[in-house]
């Protein structure tokens, strides 16, 4: 879990950062409001589609299991995503009837629960929309993990009894937005992917076993790199209990 801000030798828990910002108007260049937004993270109790289809499952797991700090820059960008999503969630879609930012949770045939919070579902068109904020345009759009994630959302909606006819991902940079129509996977394909991936995340949350790392190329900006046993690239490893967040331990034992 992200527990605060770090810059050089300066480290602030969220509470300390908020107190500092109250006194001075900012902490490590971030104003009170942005620190408050960042400190209110969404906490999942079961594997979510974003974790299940993460480009590096090891990063998704370590980011959840270990209390760690983020740089003001990373925090600012996290907030950019949150603010854009919050703004879009307020849009008046006129006569369309929509579901927005609603958490869905369903059980796989194996008995494991998986969840997700899609950005938008439109009843009129049976379309699922997901917004992705990103710093710059990228030739790898639409990214494989986002294609999996939105297909996971489609599966969750069908479990709710809602039809899904169209999947759209919008990539939003600081300068533009780019929409992509995404091919819908068959039920067999999505279930095969969920059955293969979700237990890895669930086991990590329960027993603190860290999954294999991702292919090279994602590590430079990784916030949990110091905890990733890079020289254990192939297999899983057991995370020492001393590194596991007290809140995660409490949840795992309950
Ligand atoms: S350092 Fe690389 S392999 Fe390790 S968790 Fe981060 S992104 Fe994944």
C-alpha cells in the first residue's frame, strides 16, 4: 500500500504530509488537496481486473503487500488519473442511462471471487468504456493488459445480467485523447484467462507468495523495485513477513 511521500531523505506518512501541508500550504511541492486525494486509495479485498491483467503481476502484488512511499511526481500523476476519472464521472450524459464507477464482484466457477470498477456502462448501447490516463502517446496502444482488463469488466457485467456489445478504451494524455474499439473475447477465452491469472493474485494476498516478474522493460519507473528480487526472475518467492503491511496481514488473517 502507498503510505506516504518521499523525496531524497525526506519521508512523510500521509498524516505527516497532511499536517505539513496544513501548516505550510504544501508538502514536497504538493498542496493539501492533492495529498488528501492520493491518501484515499481504493482497497480491494479480492483480486481486481487491473491486478489480474497487470503488465507485471509482481509489481501489482508487491504494491499491495508492502507499505511504501511514492515520489511527489508519481503522486501527482496518480492524482491526474483520479481527477480525470472523477470529472468524467460527473458528466451529464443527457438522456443516456449509465452506470459509473460501480464496483462489481462475481465468483468464478472455481469459487474464487474477482472484482472490478469499470468507468462507464451505457444501457442504450450496451457499451463498456474505460479511461486510461497516460503521460504521452504510445505506439503500444491499446495495451494488452488494458484489453484483458476491459474484457474482464465485460464478463462482470454479463454476470450482472447485462448485455455487452461494445468495448471502448480512451487513452487520455495531457494533450489529447485517443479512442480504441476493442474486440470482445469469447466467454471461454475470458474464463481461461481469469482461471489462470486470478489464483496467482489471490494466493499472494493470502500467503504472501510473490508471482514471477514481468518481461524486461517495465522496471525503470517501478515504485517497488527495491523489494523485487530481480535475481529471482523466473519463479515465485515468499515475501518475508516483516515486509508485509500490517493492514494486509490483518485482512489475510481475518
Ligand atoms: S522491478 Fe520490474 S519486475 Fe520487479 S516488480 Fe517492478 S516492474 Fe515488476
